[in-house]
C-alpha cells in the first residue's frame, strides 16, 4: 500500500486535502506547508497554477471520513 494512504495527516493537511477535493485549488487559498506535505505524499499536484488531487489523493478522500467539530465522539 502506498504511503500517502497510510500517513497520518494533521488537521491542516486534512482540511487542505478536503478543500482541494471540493474545488478550492488556488495555492493562495491553501496553507503552503500543508500543500507541500500533501505533494510529498503524492496526494496532490500542481498543474497550470492550480492544485488538484492525484488518483491517490482521490482514493485517500474516499477512504477518510470527513472531519467534524466533534470527531472525538
């Protein structure tokens, strides 16, 4: 299994991944350190000045439940 599917994500990284999945793709709308780690994990890539999910990132989004304010329940 690929590292990007198993690696723990910080809340900022998880949020950035979800935002990209929801169409927010301009780098200035996302936290740079979170995007850098997501790129390192091959979950996102930059193309034509936009951030987009890779196939691995899409798989990760399907596998991870969305974070909620009460995710510790």
